[in-house]
C-alpha cells in the first residue's frame, strides 16, 4: 500500500473554495451555492474536519452559509464572498509556488 498524502491547511482551504466556485460558475445547485454534504464529498474530508475549516473560513469572511428548506429537511448552502474569491487566487498561486 502506498504512503498516505496529507494535505496542508492551504490546500484544504483551496479545495473548499474551489468546490464552491466550481458550482457557482456552472450554476449546478441551489442559488449558485453548494450544499454542505456535496462540498464535503467534493473535498474528501471527514465531516468534523470539514466543519472545522468551514467555520474558520466563514469567520474569516471567505464564505457564507445559508440554511434553506429542501422539502421537509433543512440544508446548508455555502457561497463564496468577494474576499473568498480573491483569496482563492492567492492560495492557487502560493500552493503552486511551494509544490
């Protein structure tokens, strides 16, 4: 079995922003955002780890969350902010330089 490759915090944040931006650009889901469970699947993170990053990123102003009704269920939809879109470009550049 091969060695496990761990992602740095920078790469995880980049992946989360990329997942949201991809959906916003393609208009694939609810109101140009991405549903939390889809984002977690896209980033291949454990739920607890994803929630930790999502909270930090929301506090930093990179993303926003909105609770919406989906039938009888409630879902959380994430959107990027202008700051988040700007920071995504930074993370892409920084991560490309250090790889």
